[in-house]
């Protein structure tokens, strides 16, 4: 990396084209521009994060494994030693945050247990970053959508298709139960909601094939973007089966944009015009079309190169306007306006590239050239936070060709920018450079065909010219169980060289790096012309307006704060003691003159208790510890990568979920258990005269189940079996009657006295002994009096005899201590190792092995010799096994290799 950096600085100062004699001096000299831009690049390193997962999708009950890689562009600083991974569900709600320790090589390992108690079927977004990256635009965080299916607890399987019909949309849904049987002739109720507000609702019934058609209003498109379709299907018991679908997939719209190379259509200048056609889901649409002038003459024809993107050559004329007539399969032809033709502007265009140089050009119209002849422009080029080229060029013709040496440039996106002598950017062009900077990894096996549970020897070799210590992660999956289009994968190469430098959604990023794709170079160039790059603004850099730094690269876990007197004044030179009993760790520190303290470089796992106390000070009773707040980035709603969400998970993950059902079939079965214990006398509603006419309760909730409940109504919504809550009327109803259209509410009683719903939150959950639910009132003794349908009886605990008065010491013990703080801060993820079984005996081979991830090793190291051998055993699956190796070496070179072998 040092060699590359020194080369970049060499290019910087060698490739300066001096102005001609007698030319008017620019307002800001080129050297000043270079100095100010370089000042930013030298002080603000670029950190990028990539996650390598063991496979592309999962099922509830799995353990998800990943390896974190930190890539940086500078070496003269202490990079981040802590990374963060956030798990965000399909509703853009944060599920969990993981703190990953990174070693000196910038790598760290992690996992997530998809516990059936907390994880349900959904599309989860994994967002990864460092605290240093939080100083800049969050659009450059790592984002990946990971679908998770459910083969254990899922009671309802669905497949939905949206069909737009004007201001209405049809949703065709097929319903199956947890066993996969069709739910035929079942009544359903549905509701289309935006947040908590319903904008359409209705009823329907499934046919013999378990299908139902729902038609809802789609006139207000904004409601669909965040809306959900909630469908309740009549179940075998009193509880309905609930399906929840995002309505954003119901949006059907086409957007086509045109991007003239360099930014403008220039009169009399023939150059490329890129285009991008996407649907409402953000994914590209296959298109073709023609460009017509004002007289409807066809002047260009085009078709996309893949993912709805491409480009065509256009020679615009002054005073002319152009339109594109687009043809999309299944839609009527549509017409779009191209940008207006300009005369007085200068653009930068890409000419060609070879092994030695990249040729770019400055172009303008003949009329404008006559006005600006011999004008001076600055051309800057940056690659991964390095200024690799700076030139001052003079326009002596309407076009100027410039050759930029590239022999030693690494791979990545080069951002070429043209600036006026006043430092104003006027044109930009992104070019992807295919350098020779990759880590070349070779994977070999001792044979091509294996049998089930056979031992495998996997040889991994670094065949790069310069062999440096490398750090790899290796995944082996049974592809028959985990089929996946490798073009959709965001690999370490596509992630760190492409998507981490581009704003917005990049569809199928690995498509551009598949050497089997013949037009990948042209498709990649179309992507460069249609995608945005805005890590920084040259206007701000030249004006020396640099980003404000709020977070430095973390070197470990830090806990900091301020020690104050109870009057609010800082307490200098105060002693504090930190203790972590789970780690047998004790550490002390003293405050500075401003009362500030900090415990640096702590190491402890997540969910452990940390205590900080100031009791060693003489006047500790008057001290207050104020801990600093921990800051995390806000959740970015509607992240572009949600375009990768899978709508029908049951359908698309069929093979995987079928295998998961076999793998976890014992997870839902338990052996017979005999429970013994002391008989406890139960209180019932019979002791209250108003409820004595009721028969035995249908359901009973013991008070212990309300442990941890802060607001009673929040808990009742999920605990009241057979009862449903209507957010519109704010009342509770018996589910089976509600689904049939009844709106007679349930009556609540507190210790035999009737109460209304608003009074429920005045009851302390800790004081409740039992809740009884009566779904029937056979004698009508209650329903006739209160006009209700069903009864919920809440019985509180009986008052205990008064205890003796508490002493002062006992009262003080109950009060929170301001000089002692107990907390559970976010710690490092706990270590865990992937289990790889050995089948070296007949007895061990006599077990079923349904694993889809056959081998996972995130900590494979290769030294200067460049080779390592790994051993593992195959699972029971037949077919093609896929080996994926990703990694980085000590110079920052990245590489990936994929290898297939057969198991019979």
C-alpha cells in the first residue's frame, strides 16, 4: 500500500500541464487547488466495511455466520479497531446491534443465532460501519438484505401477486397451513393500513385452491410506499392466521432517465448518452427504443445492456429538441424528453483505455470555443481517496485529448472532474479502472467427485506475484439446498471496489465482475455514467470547508462521563473504580480539572454488568456520576437496497425451507414430562357476587406472566387468548365473533367491579394475581346487565399485613445511588466456533446430516509461502457443493475465488 501511495503522489506532481505564456493567470492557482484537496485526502482517511456471510439466506433456528473486513486507503493512522453490525427488520425497526472487535489486520468474526422466540420470517437488512464512518454520509455504509424463512413455527404460508388496474390494485394470494396443505373455503378479513391508519378494508373467502383475490384502492401512491396489507384467515381454532404483506410491491411504475456523458447535450458534439430504466421496485427493466428529433426523424436507436442500463451515440444540433420512445415488454410505448441541448458549456468525456493509459477529452461546441479560445481548465482525478492526477489544460481547439498514465493504478472507480480556474466543478465522469491490484486466490481439491460424509482436503494458494500474509474466510455450502444467482451477491470485490463508492442501489453487483459475461465492460461503463458519486464536494474542499469530526477511529470500548457535586459543579481529581465481575476486571482512574473521566480500551462481552463507583472519595455522598451518551446512526428509512427484499419467501426458499424442516423437526417436539409440585390454592371470579353466575373460565393468565410488563394494555393485546383489540374503537372483542362482524365489546371487571378500558392502565401489573377470560356467558347474568360479549376478570393480590416501619438505613438502601452506576453497555460479541463434525467411524456416519453450510472458517491465514490446506467432512446432501473464499492481504489487496465439486 505504501508503494501505491508513493506512486500516486508522484503522478500528482508530474502530470501537471503548465499554461502557455501570456495566458491570463487563474484566480486560484492549480498548486493551491491541489494543496487544498490533498489536505483533505491526507487527513480524512476512507474506511470501508464488508461482510462475508456463510450463505445468502437462512431459516429461523439457524446460526448466521459472517466475517467483517475493514478496508482503508491510508496507512499513517490508527484505523478503527471496532466495527458495528445492525440488524434491521422489514419495517425499518432495529432488532439488534453487534459490536465486533477488529484485529490489527482489520478483520473480525461474528454470528447471530436466529432464535425462534425473537426472529420471525422477514427480510432483514444487515448494516455495517465504524464510528469513523459515522462522520460522513451514511449512504456508504455496507448494506445487505438477508431473507429469513420459517419452517418451525410458521402457521401460515402465502404467495402473493399484485396486479394494477387503474386506481385499484388486485392482490391474488394463495394460503397454506404450516404443513403445506391448502386452506380452502376459509373466510378472510383484510385491511390496508398506512402506519396505524386504515385506508381500505374488506372481506373475502378462499376458493378450493386456497386462493383469494383482494381489490384495494391504490389511488394514493404515497400510502402504498409505507403501507401494509394485513390479512386474517379463519383458523381451525379461535385464533385467526395472520398474513402481513408490504404494499410497496403493489406500486407499478416506470422511470427512465437520460444522462449525457459529462453532463450535457452539446450542440454539434457527438457523444454518448446513457440511460437507466427502472421499475417502482428499483430494479432495472429490459428496454429498447429510438430517439426522434422535432420533425419525428429517428436519429438513434438503443437497447439496454442489462439491468435496464445502456448508452447510445447522439449528435445533437443547436435549437433542436429530442425525445425517446421507449418500448417495455407488457407496457404501451412511452415517450420521454431528453435534456435540452446546450451550446455554452465544456464537458469531460471518456475516449478509451489500454494497459498503459486512460484517454479522456474536453469537448465544447464550435460557437462556444470561439468565445473561450485558450481558456484554462483544471482536471482532477481521485481514486479511493487519493488524488492520482492533476492537470491544468488550455483549450486550443474545440476538443482536447488527454492521456492519463495508469500502469500502477489499483482497481477501482476513478472520478475525473473538470473545474474552472475559480475552482467551480463543471463536468464529471466516472471510469472504472481494471488494475492489477487483486489478491489472486486459487482453490484446488484432491479430486472432483466425492461421496457423502467423505473427508475433503481443500488447498488454497495465493498465486499473486507479490505474496504477502493474507487473511481469508472460507464457506462451503450445499448448492442443491441453497440455490442462488451469484450475480446478485455483493462480494468483497464488488463491495469494496464498486458499491462502497456509489450512492444508491446497484443491482446484481457481481454481474460486472463475472468474466463469463461478454458485455460486462460496456455494462459497467453504463453504470458509471448513471450512478452518483458524492463522497465529497470540490467546492467545499477548495473553500477549505472540511467535514466536522465527531467520532475518531475507535481503538476499543470506552466508557466516559463527568463526575460532579450534587450542586452541578465538576469534581476534579476525583477517583472512580470500574468493576466487571464477569471478567474479574477492576480498573481505576481520576477525573481531570473539568471532572471528566474515561476508561479506555476495555474488553468485555455483551450483556455483562459493569459498575462504576465514586465511593473512594471522602465526600462521596455528595457526588453524582453522569455517563456520556452513546451515539449510533439513525435508521435510514427506505434504504435503496431494500429493492433486494424477497416478497414471497415461502416460494423462493422452498428447497431451503424443506431441508430446514427436516433439520429442525425435533425442535418442535418434546418428550412427555411429569411435573410435580405443591398444590397452590387458586383464586377465581366465583368469590365476587357480580360474576358468580359465570361458569368455569375458558383461559387463565397467572400474575407471574406479567413480570416485566410496564403498561397493562400493551401486554393484554398479546396475552388475551381468543380476544382481539380494535385500534379504531379502542375496545376488545371476542375474536371469532369479531371476524363474523360482531362489534359487541368485552366487559372488564376489577375484583368484581366493572371498569372501562381507559382505566386498565391505572392497574399496576405487579399487583395482579390472576386474569380470567370468559368467552361465554351461558346464563346471561352479566351480558344482560352490561350488554357485553365476553368477560375479562382481573383479580389483584390481597393486601399483606402491615410490616414494621423501615429504618433510615433500609430506606437509603432502596434509593438509587448517584455515586454508583450499574449498567449493561454494548460489549463485544461473544466468541463462538462453527461446529464441523468428523465422520471417521461407522457409528458417527450413521447419523443424519442436513447441514446446508457444510464448512465455515472465518480465520484462515496464509503466510509468505502462500498456501494452506483445510480439512472437513461433507454432509448428506447430493449434488454440487460450492466453495467461496474471500480475503485481504497486508497491502490491502482483495480477492475472491469460487470452486465447485460434486457429491454423489
